[in-house]
C-alpha cells in the first residue's frame, strides 16, 4: 500500500534508518452524511448550489520508528512538519486513488512511545471537502472549434443555399469511475459567444462575450466559477449556466461558437471518480 499527503510519502520519509508503519486507515472516501441540500459557495459568491455529498474525515493510525535515537528524532520531526494542523490543503492519496486534492489536517495526536524511546504511535485526522475518490491520472482532452467546409457542389445552379458542413467540435470523454465528476474547462480564443455542452446529459454553459487571441476563459464546473486568464471574474457574462458533470462512461462533449474562427479550442481536464 502506498500513502501520501501532498509531497510527503509515508513509505519513504527520506530519513536513513527510520520509517513509518501504517496500522489503520478509517473512512477513506466515506461520506459522514448525505444531504439533499448542502450549500456550497459558487459563482463568485453570487449564488449557492446544492451538494448531495458532505465532506468526510479520514483517519490514519501508525507508528514512526528509528534504528537510533538520532534517526527516530529526525523521522518524528519530518512527521511533525508534514502533519502539523494547518489550513493548507493538499491531496491525500492511497494507492491509485485520491481522496481529495483539498484535504487539511484537523488533528495530529502523538499517542505514546516505546522501545527505548525509538518509536512512537500516532493518529492523524484529515478533513476532505468531498467524499469522492479520484484517479491519480489527470485526463486532458482538447477539442477544436468546428471549422466550416463548403457544401456539395452541383453542375446546375439552384435558387436555394445548402450552407456549410461543420468539421470537429466534439469528442467522447470517458469517466472510467462509478460517480459523476465536475471537470475544469478552458476556452481559448479567438472566439465569440462560445458554448461548451455535455450532449449526453443535455446541459450546457454559454458565454455572451468575445475571447481575444491569446486569452482564455476557465470554467470550474464544481465551483461554478468563470475566470478570464485565471484571475478576473466573467461570471456575469454567462448566458446559460447549466454547469455539467462527466457521468460514468462515455460523455459526448461539444464546443461551438457564434462565429467560426481558426485557432480556437477548449481543453477539458478531469479525473475518474468513485464513491
């Protein structure tokens, strides 16, 4: 079993002649309660949204040891530094699953010493914003804005226009887990009044604005935020705000805009999710 909190690897703490043995892990990925309406701040404070799952508290119990008193002190100091209660949020990862990228240490208790003062038992409690488990691989899919190609030509002139054919603009994204997850979508200019849609679920987010070449809009489907270049809110530019998830299995994701412009595309970042 592998276990890490941020950059701290419990199996490899970087101290010669010392280590940590994990004795017990409790409630890793188990929600403490399920609610039909759990308010989550979103939309840059303009709105709150219902959240089915509350967060969870996962607990780790183990033993830190050293072959010598010096090694034991160094290992204990490394553990103290990594697990000191803090508002800093990091990913708690077990094997190939991430409990959440936003976990904080609620409590760190040193339970007792033994073996000539060269070992110590401990317990740490971690608070996660969500009980979902995510895959350690970050999937990233680029989808180009559809380009227009000429329609079929005929040897005879007709009074009716047959328009153009759109090429590109969609891709199937696979959530290999068992639970919906909220991706992050970045829309890169140049484009006017773009729309990103999960055609599988029938939900879409549309913006009434232009994105210049070199700029991008980042849409966080979980937080319900819309940011220009990651810094300036454009939440007020939402025309359709039906924020969507990636359901388990294949999802037909489509990108369109009011005008076809060369070079515009979106990138969808997501992880597989389990509950």
